[in-house]
C-alpha cells in the first residue's frame, strides 16, 4: 500500500450518552483469558449510559491472539462500517495489531468518522488510521485493561476519557496531572481490592512553551511500523509522545538510540516521556529518563518526565494529530486545536 498524499485533519463527532461503543481484540484475547474483568468492564460502561457492541472475536482465542489476521481485520472492519458504533475501543493490546493494517477499510472511516481509542500495541492502528485518513485518533483507555479496573482508578480514567471525547466545545482542554499513580500488578481474575497508590512524580524539564502536533504512542510498537505507509511523518516541531511497559533498560536504550540516529530528537520540539510500567533497570538504578539523557548527550530538548498517558494507572486520554502546547514554567499541557467535529 502506498502512502497517501498529506491528509487534511479529519475530526470525529463527540461521543454522547446512549451512543454505541464497539470493542475489538486486535491482538491478545483478553475477553477470553480475563472473563471476570471483561464482564466488570462492560457493566461499568453500560452503567455510565453507553450501549456496548461486541466485536466478533469476543470470548474467542487462538492461543497468543484472538483470531487469524483475516478474522481480526474483519472484526474491526465490521465496527468501522456499523453506523451505530460511534466509538471503537480496543479491549487490550498485545504484539500483533500491525498485521491488520493492510486490510482495514480506511475509506469507510473517512466516510463515517468515529472515535478510535486504545493504547500499547494498538498504537499501530491509531497511527495507521491517522496516516491513511487524517482522522484524529485517541491514545487512551482499553475496555478490559482500563475499565475492568476497580475504583477509584477506573473512575479517574473515565473522567479523563469523557472530558476529552465527550467535550461540548472541543477547542481547548487543559490536562489535570493526576496526584497519584500506580504500576502495581494484581491478578485480573482474583483482584478484590484497589491498587496501592504512590505520589505522582511527573516532572517538567524545560523552559517556556513548546507547541506542535502531538504524535506517537508506544515506542516499541512504533518501531514495528517504522518506514511503512502506516506511520505519519514526524515533522519539524512535533511533540512526541513515547511510552513503554515491562521492557529492559537495554531495549529502552536501543529504542531511544533508534530515534536519535533517525534524527527524530533534532526534529521535535518536545517529548512527553510516559511512565514505564515495571521497568527492568538490570540493577543499574537508572530510569528511562536517565537513559534518554545519555542518548541525547547534552542536546537540549524539553521533556515531560513520567507523563501519565501510559501503561501505568490512572491513564489520561490524548488526541493524536492535533496541536498542543506544553508550558514548562507553569507545568501545564493544553490542546489548542479542535479535536472533535461540531457535527453528528
């Protein structure tokens, strides 16, 4: 598939109470291996007033994935083509969402734009859709992984999600940085308590204001589509969101160096470096930010360290493809370009 000409920004309509949220499993079969959490997540969003529309692979498993490449693409295309679905949400990530990219119905999404949200391995689908259609996509919660969580975290994530995708006037949004966070792991099927929270450690390293188009997501997944027609060109002045989970310090150095030798850090105006869930520092005591500083080798680059749009909880929701501002002096992040349409 050829890279299309530069796309005009395409805005989806806002989500409304009573709308259909369709969910799909582009990689790991979470609806199969975590049925208790899956049922809890469905109930949570139904109780919020939404109609949940199941993808065709719900409850199914093909070992490491929910189904064949063709079956997974068909599941997502059915939701794309369903006019009752106004938001398409992944159930979880995995490792193989990029397999679907050549087979998705991008023209149907252009004809009927809708909110598409997920994170982690679903980065490939979010960026692929944006590259092929210009549609604003959303780095944010996944059905089973996020809305199967217990209070208070699930409520915090829903509030952050709804404040973005249900906005009446989607022209400016100022992000609230969570006061607490966690990366505690509890078995999904036996969890019966809230996770233990820690004081937030998000830090703004820079001066003044950086502004640019927000692009990025899970860095390990971006690597899997690099150089293809399904990753947007990273432009001069962009603000780059990068985050990861359960990776070793050796792999993180490799990925950061990959961006460096491809000239990305010379191109972007700032980096939002997400919190790394259960980072393996190999006994070094160093964190991803320390690795990035070593890779930059003195290069000046404004960075928000340990940002909360990542695998850790709670997760905020960010629109990919729109202009944002990062105010380092006041430690504030805001969108400054519409991310939702005014039409339904």
